[in-house]
C-alpha cells in the first residue's frame, strides 16, 4: 500500500477531517455512528472556523470549539445540538478564538469584577496601601465582614452603600477591643 492509501484508512485523531455545511436542519438529521465517535467541521459560506460537532453512538450531538492557545490546540464543549442554536455556537466559537489570540484561556471562568471581594481588593490596592499605614487592618476588617463565600461573591448592586457602615459596625468585636 502507498502512503495515501494508509492515511485514508486511519482512525482516531489523525483521521481525515469530515466537513459539512451546518444548518439547523442538517444538524438535526445527522445520524450517529454505530461505534466510536465522529467529528464534523463547519464549512460553507456562513461556516465558523473552529466549530465542530461531535457525534456519539448514543445519539448525542455536541458543539465543540477548537482554538490554539500558546501554540497548543485546545477544545471546549459549548453545548448540545438542539439545546443551543447554531448561531449561538458560532458566536461562542468566534469569541473563544478571539480570546485565545489575545492569550486568554476561554475555558477558564471569567471573574466577575462587580463582586464585593473584587471591589475590596481594588480599594486596598489603589487607595488604602498608598494612603494608610494600617492598610492591612483595613483589609482584614473589610474581608471579615463577608466571611461566608456566598456573601463575598455577591454583586455590589446587591449591597447598598447605606448598609456597609452598618455591616462594619455590627461585626463581632474582639473582647480585647471592648
């Protein structure tokens, strides 16, 4: 056998890429393989580079986003066909590829910048450290008012400015401080 014949019979990750023009209708009509998994790539005029659908023998069809991060190929599951529409999957794939090009890993959850914990960290970094000798005490007091993990992640909109001083003054005091 020649090399070209060998490559056409390969199985697994090096198998010849199967391409299809994705539409909502064509994705619904896809047949699952009897054995193993099959990967189809989005092509066509509206196709999104890096979007694929993984077909499993049990009938599951999953959108996947493929991108290169620091020279390494990475995949991310986006959702199931039928539960997520094709347009949303293409948008997510485009966002993933854009973030990967900027060096940001799209698989990592983005930290919400409006949480109380983040605001306290920014306050300490930009205001308290440059202006206060006792910035570490300020940080300890502010973080101790939110001892439960759920309250530390609450958004700033959920806590009003009027309640913060009350929360700080009603915190449990040390018996040494009186």
